[in-house]
């Protein structure tokens, strides 16, 4: 059944059926099946599809880059070490220090890993052949959000104890006491449930929507070829594809930054003493 549904992928239909404007065939718009993939290969009980393979390759690419940059550090850094240091300092100083302060030093490996992993997952959307943002599959943002949530809860209770942790999550300081009757359950729901949910959905929704838009204009470029007037339309669609791709590059980096900053914000709150 899944294989039959996968055949309905809009991009596959548009190119394989040679369907064009003014040729009595409809436009095959992208759909949810544009985000579903058959297994590429199987190892034991585990099936590896395209997003999984891209996530693994991206992980090794990040490790290889920083290993090459820092494995043999020099006082006068070479170009690769200089780039690696600049990227590391961006997260270290620009996020960890700015948001958490000196208490954020133990969490720098986590924040650096999150930033570059999320960025790499997003970046696959504009890399030739891959051309698919892994984070547009909801399982990956959810998995990352769960890592952040578990870390957030652990740091909260480890830093404040059980009672102090509950107060940290539910009781903001400096407000009139009658307000707490209404605010305490809202704070609990917001901090414990809403935060991981919005963290995952924000990343997923942005990458999903961006990929859909690029797919629409890419397929439309092919669909409108075939006649002089259609080629004019196709040219406009192709220009829009290029514009959206450049815009998507900005969004990819921005979403990695937002995800990491929010993680740092949650950790900063977890380290605050409950009052």
C-alpha cells in the first residue's frame, strides 16, 4: 500500500508523464507523499531511507569538519582551523555566554552540537542530489526537542531539588499572591508541555513549508515549458525558484539559531534559583 501511495509523488509524476501546460493535463502539485521515501537498504530490522541516510552523512560531515579543524591546533591557525574556531565561537560567545552566562560553560558541547546538527539537517534542502531538508520530517525535530526537554527537566531538578524545581517551573517570582492561583497551572503547562511542542513544530513547519514552496515552483517550471508563452511563464517560475532557494538558505541558518537560543534560554531558567 505504501509503495502505491509513493507513486503519487507530484515531482515524479510531473517529470515521468512529460506533462506540460496547454497539453490537456493537470498540474501535479506536491503533497505529503513528497516527504515519504521507500527504504534504500535494510540492515537487520532497521530500514534506512533517504532522510535517515542524510542525517547520518550530515553527522559524520560535522564530526569530520571539526576534527580536521581542531585535531592539530596551531597558535597561528590555518584557514580551516580559523573557520572552525569562528563557528565554534559564534555559539560559545554569541549564544551560551550571552544567554546563560558563565554557568553555561558545561552546556557548550550540547549547544554547539544542536546548532550545527540542525543547520546540517536543514542545509540538505539546497545540496544537489540530496535536495531534501531532513527536519521537514516531523520525527527529527521531535527527537531533538525531546533531547532538549529531558536536559531542561534534569538541570531544573538537579539545580533546585524536587520542591525548588517545581517552584522554578510553576511559580514565577515577584507577582501578587492571588495571581498564582491562575498563573501556576498555566506556567506548568507552558514549561512542561508547550515548550517542547513549539520547539519541534517551529523547526518542522518552517522546513516543511519552505520545501513545499520550492517544489511547487520547480515542478511549475517544468510544467509550463513546451510553448513560447509557456516558456515565458516557466522563466518567471524558475526565477522564483532561485529567489526562494536563496531565502531558504537564510531560513535554514535562522532556524538552527532560534532552536539553539531557545534551548539556551530554557537552560538559563533551569539554573535560576526558585524563590
